[in-house]
C-alpha cells in the first residue's frame, strides 16, 4: 500500500511538519546526525533533514525503504523494527518520528522512548508526533489493508516523556485533514536531553 499511502499523504492538508522540522534544525549543530524512526518512503520532512545533516532512516517496510532510497540517495536507510533496533549510546543529535508512534503497541512505546534518550547526545532533541486516542487495535480497512493503531492520551504522552528526564520544549496538538477520513489530531512534542 506504499503507493496508495504516498498519494493519500500528499492529498492531506494542515500538517505543520516542515515548521517543526525547521524549528528542530535551528537548535542543532551544523550537519547534525539525525535518526528518523518510521521514515516511510521519505516524504518532504525526510528530504529536508537529509539535505541539512546526516540522516539515518529506519522503517519496518522494505517497500517504503526502496522508495526512500530512490528519493533520498544521500541518506542511510535501515530495515528494522524500531522497538528492537539498536544503536550506540549518544550517537545522534536528534531523533525524529512523524506519524509513526501511533503504530507502536502501547506496552512498547515508553520503553522505546527510554532507548531514544540513550541514543541521543547530551543537548540532543526528540521531535515526534504522538497519537492521542487512548485506544489500541486493528482497523480492518485502512487504505485497503488491515492496520494496527495504538495511542495513549496526550496527558499520558507528556507524562512518560517527562519521566525519562527529557525537558519538553514544545508540546502542541495539531489538527490535520486527511483525504477521505477527515480531521485527525496529533500531539507534537519537541523535547531536549539535558
Ligand atoms: C503513517 S507512516 C508515516 C511515514 C513517514 N514518517 C511520513 O510521515 O510519511 C508510518 C510508518 O511507520 C512504519 N512503521 C510502523 N511500525 C514500525 C516499526 N515497529 N518499526 C519501524 N517502522 C514502523 C511504517 O512502515 C510506515 O512507513
């Protein structure tokens, strides 16, 4: 469904992704090392980050990675499950995940955030979108396939981020309009490792 997803994504409106990515990039050193989790087929935010730093993208879908490598030849792409992938401690200036954490089982997300904190250098940043429905389950037909979704509430997302020791710099809810499915809310968080 990667092709359908790319067309569907391009038809959406209201995503503040490039504004948040620019905000992040303004806080990072020159040519930062950036890890993107659930990078998909390299949409505009991925291209923007890869043009300004050394980007490593991780995705569980081989087809999305094939597309990402084609669109973004300068970056490194890794086929892996973000809940089990491993990186050296303190190897990134930023970890970014856009519209992907809402596909991670609730039991795994706080553990993943703890790993991310370990992969970040001091003064490194996490930029991520979180689902906020508080639900978990499979939607039978999402762009033609069964799709797993899971989220905490926005208050829970903020709380477990704070518990990891990250300092939350921005925490805002944005409403995007998705083609066919209408309005969807995501919580955007930019947080700094002390
Ligand atoms: C809704 S798409 C968003 C893709 C991209 N970030 C974007 O904004 O277009 C979610 C992506 O997360 C990936 N994904 C889902 N679960 C994953 C996991 N456990 N590990 C790595 N990638 C995962 C999917 O393959 C998909 O490419």
